[in-house]
C-alpha cells in the first residue's frame, strides 16, 4: 500500500498560491503564443509541431515547479531532527529518482513520463562522474521499462551505480530531460552533516527528498 509522505496542513495553502501563480503564468504564455500566431508570416506559417512542442515545454516547467514544491514540503516536514523518523523506513520500499544499481541478475523497473507530443525518446545513463555511458531508444508511448543495464543493442553496462534520465523530442524540438523513477528497499540510514541519507539495497545512496512514495517491502 502506498503511503503519502506529505500531511502538513500548510501544504494546501502553499499549493493554492502555487496554482494561482501557475495559472497566471499559463495565461501569459497563451497570450504570447496567440500573439506569435497572429503576427506570423502568412506565406511562411510556423509548423504546428513547433507550437505543440512549446506547450509541452511549458507543461514540463509547470510539472517541475509542482514537484520541487512537493519535495520542499517533504523536506520541511522531515526537519533537521528527523533521523529517528527516517530510520523507521528501513525495510520499506521507496520510489525515487536517484541512482540505479546494475548488478548480475538484477532487473529494475524504470518508471518515466514521456510527453504525449514526443515522437522519439531515449534512456540516457550517466556514471558517477556525470559522463554519458549509455543511450538507448525508448518507445515514446511507453511508461516503464524492465532494465538490467542493457543498451538495447546487445551491449551491457559494467556493474555499478548509474544516474538515469529520459531525453525526448518532437520534430526538430528537443524537450526538457525527464526524471526516471524506480523502487528500491531501504537497508540503512546514514547520518551525515547534510542530514540523514538512505542507503538502498544495491548500495545506491539518496537523500530523503529524492523519493515520492513509500510502500511495504515485498
């Protein structure tokens, strides 16, 4: 059963203010888009795909703002003295957008949200230094992938821990990179100067604000 980590009463007030701000921004965006369409050269009209990509980009920004606010609320709810609360997550599974472990016999279900306007998408893996080490095509209509470290072409990443993201595009327009989320079990909680850190099965480490769901361990 999924457990919502945000219960603070103040969240509803903050969300209302955020919604009002985003609504205002969206109205401004539509006004600018309308003006752009009205003033375009009728002999060389812009491709409809370009407008769709602009709407998708705005939707990406809107979703990122909402996600960041949710994570900030979660972080505030945890507070500086929450190590004992986080320790209660040991043995639970968390859904997070942090690094993923590649190891023999290990398959991880990756979850992602590719914009409907996208006509292509790729899964990109980065090593600990942030260097790109793999890029494999994805079905732009897919919502998940069972991944064992393969590049989709017969190649295999070495055992290790990798950061993942989805890069998509619509026509000639590149869309903003999308996060990749996956479930992992919390094995330990480390206390660091920056606050508690979750150590997942497989060795990946994440801050509590990298997760958005908790569930009972399998």
